């Protein structure tokens, strides 16, 4: 249970960072890229810096919450290929790389803001040209790690490897990400943009809270 509380704290830290990064009104945006450009022009460099700091701390802490699922496995299941895959992807990938990727996302916003202020003709192309060399490899590696986390997460729960109900595989990071990302379509307010940007951290928060409720209810009758 302690790891889940640590995970909740991490999710809240990350959510604070996400809201600082994208919590601005983007009225008049023609699309998602245009929306990010408007937001970048409105937020301060201090907000970007604080957003990076909160996420850099929060994401590794939230990984502790996901690691709690591994500890719910039996000894035999922990030593299985699925258990080892989940542990490695959470600790070796998500926990170690998540904070760094969050910093890269903040640096994208910095690049947009810097080029907007400089009056660059094609801001997006300028940022891509400047950052693609290191951004693309990092994003690809993290995406692979993220997919492994989600797939192993779903298999562990759906196969009944823990005391969590099998249906709870639905409450997985990818589904939660999609649910909260819908807020991007509900409006252009700072609140909608902040919630949409917080899709991963809010998703983790919901998952951990649901796990705690189920574990408490089931262990109370053991």
C-alpha cells in the first residue's frame, strides 16, 4: 500500500507540472499544433521550468505505484517471463526514462516559445530541425517501453494473477490517457488544456485510487 501512496504523490506532482506546462487558453487555434503554439506564447519560462521539475520528480515516483502491481503477484508469477517483463519495463524503462522524456516535452515548448518571440517564419519546422536529432530516438525508445508496460499490465490483471478483479484491466494507462485526452475536444480553456495534458498523471491517479479501494475491501474480509 505504501508504494501506491507514493505513486499517488508522484501522479499529483506530475499533474501539477502538466497543468503548468499547458494550462493556458488556446482560443482561436486552428488545430493541435496551433494550440500548442498559442499556449507556448502565453506561458512563462518559469512555468516551463517548474513543469519540468515537477514531472522529473513525479514520474519516477508514480512508477512506484505501478510497481505495486508486481508485488501483488505470487512468487512464481514474479519469476515468470510476464512478471520479469513488467518489472523491467516499469523500473528499467518507465521510472528511469519518464522524467527525462517529460523534460524533453518541456524543451519542445521552450523551442516553440523561443522561435515565436524571435519572429521565426516557420516555427514548427525550426523546432523540428533543432530538436529532431535527439528527440526522435528518445521518444521511440520510451514509446516501446510504454507499450511493454501497458501490454504486460493488461495481461497480469486480465489473467487473474493478482487479487484485483479481471475486469480492472480496462483501467490501464493507455485507456486512461485516451479518456482524459478527450478534454482537448471539449474546449480551449486553461482547465481543458491542463486536464488533457495531464492525461497520463490523472490516469495514474485514478488507477492507484481504484487499486487501493479494491485491496482495502478485499483484505478487510480475509
